[in-house]
């Protein structure tokens, strides 16, 4: 033990570490009492980020960021026992970061902790939020399976909607004329060097501000922030009832981080990493790219807004979000912090959380996507194996109707459910619709024979709650 | 240098001028050093690789039946040695008459997802948002703002060739 003490004393004498580290660890923080557990979210986000660095370095030591080989190296990593787990941790860690940074932002907003003197703390946090979303997007892309490949194409197409520079920006994302050899390296550099460097910078700044301005005290009703007196009042508060950060507050951060990391590693072991899709071969056209869960709500919003507004929403939507988040601490730097005095704050958070959950669910179902892999209607549903009704069912399949219209649980949900079409429309109405089409349904005028239409009408008219003539299922029919 | 001499230097006007000059010199030196590193780095990043458009043979004339639309796969204009399967690209090709072909980009003009050909329905359908195109590439329904992009096709000897093009980006 003597030698350890000797080395430490020497080290401390030549570096002066204890001179700033010990005061930093023991700096007084407000006694948070019943709100104390609300203060663990930021540190948990940071610790999961460190988990991402550790597992990211482990993955990068085997991943080859080459368009032709990345997919194979991921398969190689996933096939090893611990590679499988490390990929799982990195993947669930990404989800955890998004959830934690989101709840952390909500907590700071509800507690009014973005007000004076902590405006820059909020602004650096907003930067970190968008950088984390950037990491999430570039990260799922590095999987470089079919979905990873097509998400670059879709990103380039979305960027293409930017006024004036759209075409250039789209090709800049692709790193050239087409998505190929040069594209992946660009996203690898973004994910592994560029965005993490910015995250390090903003975390450093964010933490510096937390120490300089002090962590916000739990808000109390009737105690508005006045920039003229706040700093002095806060110092008095610390003096009166402050507790040392280490260990009085830090133990909760440690316990919560252990729980979070335990859940991440547990899920990684039990559930494992997301499966690799098909290879990133652009000539395989059996592809239905979908975003990861954290972007599903945005995917749903873009899919459901009126078509004329799409170009504006793709570009202006995220811009408005950034402007609102940036303006918040600048336009409301003082006044009441307590959410009970700012009831609209609760309302706004409720609306945002509900929207993300609701549109996320809708995006998961994606009713606007045709079900191109829907199995053909079985003869039990059709009700007969031959005759016009059976021929009409074949037309229903061949013409692609089934991809968008559901019948008895089979098919897509882009268009109306036609299980009881015979009860809802006359054959004349159906025929008109088939020939004229609709905004989301092609016109079949010139694309369908008279015989096919008459079979199709026979089939659709037979879709009734109570068949006009019972159709007994014979054994041949099955 | 003792504190006194610092004080003296600050008070003399020549010392102030000298300090101002040295501050500016440091800022200018640092800016130049930064710029000569940043300019080539940023220029390299922004400089997009332009590749020539080249004709790629996608099959023999006799391989294609008149009236049928088929997927053809070919190499993109200038694949890099490490491009692997991503060097491949595809198009929908139809032989209209004995000597006339028509080729469409597979990318939906809405957001670039690969459209599929439904041979019995005579339609292209996009799996992402249900955009539908007629056989001639015009929009039949759904969100696509423009017809499918066409690639130039030619017959050279007995070969059918497609002129490779950049990914069409709807602006």
C-alpha cells in the first residue's frame, strides 16, 4: 500500500489532479428530495453513449467499410458468439440513447430548467439531440443490407427536395452519380469520426455549463426566475441546503445507469441484434425498405400529409422543429419554472408524446404500403374453384387489386376493405371505379378486357355478409 | 520577465502597438494554416465523382420478346474495385417492336424505392407508398410527382444496350 500512496502523491504533486477533481466531485448541488430520481436521465444518456463508444470500437475493429464487403463483415461479426452480443448491445444502446435523450429533454422542459442562466445548456442539448438522431440514421445504414442501401437512396431523394441545391445535395449524399462504392465510406466517416467528434465537443460544453451554472434546483410554484437575483439566490440555496454531488446525488446516477445498461445487455443476449436483410444488391427489386422504429412517426407523417404539401414538409418541417427548440430558451428565459404553473407545458408534452406514439404505430402498420407479398386468396375465401367468381378472384389477384384491398383478412389496406363489397356497391358503381380509377387507384381503362371486368364484378358482387344463394363448400371446391 | 516589466511594456505605446501586431500576426498565421489544410480537405469532400455515361450491353436482341417487360441488371457506369454487388444496377426493359426498346429506371420518382412490374396488370407498383405507373411510365395513381425516368436504349450489332445514367433525383 505504501508504494501506491507514494505513486499517487507523486502523480498528484506533478499534475495537481486532486486540486480540481475532488472539488468537482464534491461540488454542492441542491437537495432534490422527492424529485431526485428525475435528475438521473442526463447522466444515463452519457453512460449509454460511453457504452456505444466501447461497443462501436469493438465492432469497428472487425467491420470493413467497403460497399462490397461491409455486409459480409457484419454477417461474420454476427456469427461469433460475442460479436452477436456486442452488435445487440450497440443496437439496443442506440434505441436507449434516443429514448433517454428524449425523456431527458422532456424533463428539462417540464422543470423549466432551460431558463436563465441555463439557456446554453438547453441549446447544446438540442444540438446533441439532433446529433444522436444523425448517429441513429447513419448507424442503421452501416448495416448495409438491402434496407441500409435503399435508405441512402431515399435520403438522397428527400434531400433532393431542397430548393435550388436539391440535385447537388442528393448526389452529395450518394458521393457521386449513383449509390455505390464511394457512398458507404462517407457514412462510415460520418458515423465513426465526424458526428462523434461533434458529440464529444457538445458533451464537454454541456457538462462544463452544468458545473458552471449549477444543476437546476427542483422548481417550486410561486418562485419565478429573475435573472437579476437568480445567481445570488442559487448560491444562498446551495450554501443553506446543498449536498455534495459525490456521493449524495451521484449514487442515484450510478444505480440508474446500472439498471439501464443491465436492460440493454439483457436484451442483447436474449433478443440479439436486428437480423441482416438481403444483400445490398440494387438489382434485387424485391425490396420494401422501412425506417427504424425511431423514425417511423416521421415516415407516417410524411406519408399522410396532403401530397401538395410534401415538398414543404420534408424540408420545412425539420427546420421548424429546430427553430422552435432553439427559440424556446431565448423567448422564455425567465418567469415560472414549475410545470404546475405552466399547464400548457404538460399539454404540449402530452401532445408530442401522443403524436410520436400514435404516428409511430401507424408507421409500423404503414397502411399506405401495398402488401405485395400477400398470399393469394384461398378457395375457402373465394367460395368456389371454378366459374366466373373464381375467374374474377384470379383477375383480382393478377391486376394487383389484392395488394391494396383486403378481402376476408387477405391483402393490403391502402384502399377500402372489399370483404363485403357486394353489400356496399352495385356492379355499375364498381365498374365505373375500375375504369375511372381514383387518386390512389390506377384506372384500368385499356388495361383490362370486357371478360375480365365481368368476372371481377361477379367475384366482387359475391362478397356479401349473407350470400344471396348459399355457396356450399364441396370437397372438390377445396 | 518580472511583473514590473510587463506593466512597463503595457504602458508604453510602442509596447501596445507591438502586442497588437503580434496578436494579429498570430490570428493571421493560424487562419492561413487552417485554411491551407481545410481547403483541399473540403474540396475533396465536396468534389463529386463524375463518371462518363457508357453503353452497357444487357442482352442479345433475340433474348427479348416483343411486348414483354423484363428486369435487366447491368454494371453501373464506373464501378470501383470495392463496389461489390452495389456496382450492379437494374432497369425495366420492354421490346416494343422488332427494332424499338424502351427502358425505365427502377427508382420510383416519389422517394426512389424500387418499383416492381406487375405483368398481368400491365402496371409498375412501388412497395413504399403505393405509387403506380402505367406501362408507358406515366403516373397512374399515388404520390409520384413525375413519370418514371427513361434510359436511352440502342441496338448495336445483335446487342441491346442501355446508356447508364446518374440516379434520377426528383427535385
